[in-house]
C-alpha cells in the first residue's frame, strides 16, 4: 500500500488519567467530559461492541463482572491503554499541528520557484485578457479611464490575492492542503459539525482545543463551538457552503481552459493574414483536445518543465512591461493614487460598475490546490516574482494604451515588440496550457476529497505517479470537462463573451473561503475579536461589490457557471443526504451482541476454514448484513473480520496507523472488527493480495499485543491482591469503565514508551518485545487457527443494497431518494471495482434499506 512516500510523524498519543472530581483529564492538563471515556463502557459493549476477551466474559457472567471491576480499578496505577477509536484523529500524524520541518533558505527558494508552475499559472495568464474585457464595457475617452482601470486592477491584486490569500488564508491550511474541503475537515476536528456518514461520535469527541489558559478568546471559541454543535441548521449551512464552494471550483475548471487557451491563440488573429474567428475557434479546440488527451499520462514526466516555463513567462511580462512604460508613458505610475478609482466611477457611472466584473479576471482562487508546498514558499514566490511582474505588466499595457487607445481588443499582443511576437506567442500558449492543467488537477483533487468525505458518487480514480502523492486522473471528469470546454469555445467564439461567465465562480469561491476562514479564526486560532470582525467586514464588503458587478453579466453568459455549479451542488448534496440516511438505517438495524452470544461459538451454523471479510460502514455494532449472511449461507468462515473503510478528517494517514482492531465476542468466536483508516487525500491503490497480507499481519500483532497485556494485568493483579478490596455493589464511574480498552494496533516506538514512562515514574512501562507464542498456549492456538484460515483463502462478503424512502415520507424525500439518489447509485462505480477483488472471491447479499 504505497501512499507515495510522504509520511507524517505521528505525535505522541494523549492518555486519560482520573481526577479527584471523578472526571478525566488529558495528560497535558485539559479537562475532558466524562462521557468521552464512557463511550466504550460495558453498557455500550452489550449493545453491539466488545472491546476485549475479558469484556465479553463480563457481559455473560456476574462473577466475572466483579473481577472485571477489580481489573479496572487496578489499571489506574499503570499507564493507560488507549482505545485508538477514541483518539484516532490525535494519533494520526499532524492531526492537530500545522508546523512542518523548518526548511533552509535555499530549499524555500527552490520550492518557491516550483510554485510558479502549480499555484500561479491561472493568475499569471490573466494579462492576456483583463484589459480587453474591462475596456469592452468602458470606452476609452481620456486618461481617466486608463488610469482608473489600472488602479482598480492594482488594488484588486494587492487586496485579494496578496493581503487575503497569501498572508491570511494560506495559514488556515490543513497540514498543507488547501480548499474548501480542507477547511471543512479542519473545522470538523475542533467542533462536531460534520453530517457526513463516515463520521462517528468517537470522531466528533476529538474536538478539544488543548488550551491550558482560560482566556476570553477560549470562552468565545467554546461558545461558537456549542452553537455549531447544538444547532443542526448551522451544520447544514456550513456543509452547504462547502459544497457550493467546491461546485464553483469545478465550474471554474470548465471555464479556465477555454478562456486561457482561446486568449493565447487569439494572438494569431492579427498577425497571420486570413486567420479569422473560425480559425481561432478551430485551433483552440485542437489545443484543448491535446490538453485533455494527455491527462491520462499524468504530469510526472513533464511537470518539471512547468516552473521554468512559467518563470520565463513572468520574466517576459516584467520585461515587456518595463519596455512599454519607458517607451510610451512613465506617468502611469500615477495609478498608485486610489483617487483615480473614484474618478473612474464618477465619469463612467454604471458602465464602470459593469467593468468592475472584468477586474475579477486578474485574480484567482489560489487556495483551490496548494500542492505540497510550504506556506512560506508560496508567500516568497508571490511577493518576489508574481506580484511585481503582474503590476509591471499591467502598467506597461496601460502605458501602451495612452498612445494607442484603439488597440484594446488585442492589447497584450499589440504591446509586444514585433521581433518578440513569436517567442512570446509560444510561451503564452504553453503558459495557458499549464494554467489550464493546474485548474484541471485542482478539479480532480476537489472531486477526490468530496468522494472521501461522502459527498460525491464513487467514480474511477487513477493514480498517475508512483513517486508524487496526489497526482490523480479521473477519466469521467476529464472527458466531461473536455466536452464542455469544446462546447463553450464553439458557442461563445470570443474571449470577451467567455469572460462574462468567468468571474462569478471566482467571486463565489472567494466569499465561501471568507466565511470558513472567519470560523477558523473564531474556533481554532481564537484571534482577537476586533481582528476577526475586520476580516469579514473588509474582504466581505469588497467581494460583495465584485459579486454585484459579475451578477450583472448573468444574461450575457454569467448563467453558465451558475448552471454548472448548481448541477454539481445538487449531485453532491443529494449523495450526501442519501448516504447519511442509509448510514442511519444501518445503525438502527445493527444486530445485538446478545443475539450473537446466544448462538454460541458456531454461530448456529457450520464453521469452515477461511477468512470472511464482511464489508460495512459501521465502526460500532454488528451490521445487519451479517444476519442476512447467517440466514442465507449454509456455512460460515472460521474467522470473521468486520471491515470498515473509514475516511477521517485529516489529509493522510501513515501506513503504520492504517488498521485498528478489536475483538467481537469471546475468543472462541474468532470474530474481529477492523477499521481501515484513510485521509481524504489518500489514494487507495493497493491490490487485494497486499491488502489481505497487511491485514493478517496487523491482526497477528493485535493478538500478540492483547495476550501480552492480559499477562501483564494478571501479574499485576496477583502482586497487589492483598491491597485490593472488592466492592461489587459500588457502581463504576464512567472514567473507570473506559479503562479496560484495546491498545493501539501500531507498534509503539521506544521513544513513545520513554515518553509514557516520564509522565508517571511510578507506572511500569509495557515491555518492548512481544510475548512469544510458545509462552501462551491460547495465543499459539489462535495464531495457528488464523494461519489455517488464511491458507484456505479470503472471501469478501458484501451487501448489494437498495435504498428506498419509507411510505410515510414526504413526496420530496421520495423523489430525491427513490429516483435521483437511486439513479446516482446505479450509475456510480460499484464497491467491488473499488476493492479490485476477483469476482470468484466475492459473495453479495441483497439488502433493502428503508430510510
């Protein structure tokens, strides 16, 4: 299961210790509500989950309850064994931290150079079409129009990309990942706002701020957290904003290639005789066909050329801009005076307001995909290269217009010196293709994140690079984008007409990011209230002004991105809505553990050698599909593993922390629960053979670790028997009920044991070596049974489910679930294709979920 080579160092896990008040406390000192450790208490085990062999025995014998209670009280004197399902988001590397290893200055500069080809391609090609669109709305009558438009562009770049994105929004990344879903996952780790079906209560409990000082900012953050968690309306609003922002990024992915490629190709229209509009459209379509056709090969082989080409492009922009400023009119520096913005609007009135929509084209939602670059490298690249080169380029075009006001339609190419036209044209075309490539990759990334978080139907994803994580290719989306881009180019036939539709998606993404980052400021950063209010007021007001300007273009083509965004918004929201209802139906229909215990170790049937992997979405309880399997199949496998593929709100999960195990029932039942955890950026590309081998190896580690701890508990109890009094009548406190829990699956490094030992010098540390199987006959028997089952082969037991709305449901719900959601389920990728399992190893049972 190669995840691309990027591994995150997991921080040391936090352990619970009892307090005098009867609650619990993290070892860093922060208090935790007692319900957090009570979540996996004995009562929950009886409802469908068993955490250990001793716990299952306690569920069936009263005398064993007394012994189990004695165990729990004695375990308070030893290092706490952590149930990884309770603290999994904290055990994943970088789940709470945002700091990365410090890079040297040389490494930062090298990484900053690479960002030019990934992050700034779309913004870098904007000089191709910004002024031509602005002055198509406002005719040039005097220098006021030129200086006013230049001042608008300059301050737009300075305010939105420079001040907002580069120095504020980028700091709200999720371990280096940007975008609306990354912000959403970041918020979900600090507050229980998720409505997605793969989020369980045990995940939502991991929302403490880990602050030690009771500041006013903490109190305000706790108030915001409570409001978000207790009001379902707020949860739905946040999810709606996230889905809307993502759908607009996808809509932007349709318009950006069309706009960039057509703007670059249009330079031939005035240079080559007879090269008319039809020729521009034809060549643009050919370039788009080439661009989308090579997507399946990935960018790994040619990606190293992106940064040099864009670097050369920015150098050209700056050089030509300086040439035009010096040659034509150096007085354009007067545009730094914002008074010209006022004069621009005073002179042109509503036309100037319409032209404001053209200024939006000079900025882009850079936060859509940060790649794997550090925040500092992105800041250095923008401050040192992108920002000054763009300003100089626009000033040079304005200086050229001072002397040639009629050249607005081809302002970029007309301002290029004649001897440099063909080199600049080639570089401009390559830069436009790279900018389009970056936007297409960002679209793929958004779709992948939406799928992982349960908001998009399953479609085929291909990992195009074995070395670089995150380079993916989605065939269905690729061909959809290609067809839409070709239709747009063939229909609009003009960059100005496409520009009318281009700005709405950009402004929508900007406003969504403003709302989400404001939540991050309140909830996570706990910024000063005055600064928190300044952020949405200042940037929200500017973005609202741009929104009103671009909405005036709806009849001129602005409806197009709204239509695309609405389509994808409906698909994502419907899929999420249906998935949540299906999950809730599974929770209601799960089988009681008492029923399984009554069947006995044979499960009321014949146990035959082999390992049965029962796939389901539940991390707690026995799924209803298992009851169907017991009724349908004449025999059951000797070893049963309930497998749950679960995506948690972190970008990546290291391989050594992939699997979590716990026992279901008593030892002779040979039933286990396995939770395979993935981050929303992880790509599941392992074959079934490797997955099976890794699963069995991890299960063996779990069995050895379990036997080791049981032996340690027994020796500790015997050594302290005379010091313990058993009072069975006293009810167990929630904190004690959570003590007897399954340890982390992954092997603890020696450094982790040393850290645990330093926290409580009086507590013995678990030995680093595993117990030998020969020293424990029960362990040897269970390992031998597991090996025999593995030798007999694996069978994947899946549910072939149909989701239907209940008869008493409203008509709207019936229509959405029975028709729209059912249509998406029938046409999305089946789970068997995702698993990459031979059909001979699959058994499916029909299920109907009434929601």
